[in-house]
């Protein structure tokens, strides 16, 4: 009797032929299993074991068929895969071209922006130079005015002190 937990294995046709050749070659006395009186019982036992296992085999076969149907419904054919491959390659080529165009546009825009920044920076630097020159000129004027004012006060103070010194010297005489 067979165990229902073990998988059923079918022998290949060649394996069955080889075993029957061995049996016929080994039994030269004419008492092969098919010719023995118990040979019919052995065959009956084997058929009964197969009949007992038949419902389990059918159940497994149904599960295999269900699984295959599910797999078949989810798989693509070679033609569908070829079409998908061609569509994917076309999409990739389109994306490559679009990316190249975008990069070229970005490069041109960046170059233009850099040129604008360069010109803007030059203009700002020129403006700063002009403002700085103007501030320095204003500072010079202010310093000259302060120097002139200080000089006037210095001369005025010296004249007053000299006059005071002469007046004091006259009085003391």
C-alpha cells in the first residue's frame, strides 16, 4: 500500500522496459511473477492501491490545473513581450531625446543667466566705484573745509595771543 503524503511518480517507458527485461532474463526457470500462482494477487493489490490513491491524484490534478490556469491568466505571450519590449525601447529612446533636449536648453539658459549675472556684476561694480569715488571726493572736500576752518581758527588764535602778549609786554614796561 502507498503512503498518500509521498508524491506519485510515474516511471518512464524505458524504465519499465528495462525492469521487465531484467525479470525475464533473471527467471530462466519459467517462474516469473506473471507465471506464478500469486502473480494475480500481486497485480490485484497493485490495482487496488492505485484505485485507492485515485481520489487523491484527482484532487492534486485539479489543484495543478487551477494553478496553471491562474498562471496562464497572468503571463504574457511572446508576441506581447516583444511588443512590450519594442514599446519600452521606443519610450526609452524618446526619453533620451527629451532629456538631451532638456539638458541642451538648460545649458543655454544657464549660459545666458551666467552672462547676465556677469554683466550685472560688472555694472554694479562700476556703480560702486562711482559711488566710492564720489564719497572719497566728498570726504576730501569736507576734510579741506575742516582744515581751512581749523587754519582760520589757529591763525585767529595766534593773532589774538600775539596781541595779548604785546599788550602785556607794553603794560609791564
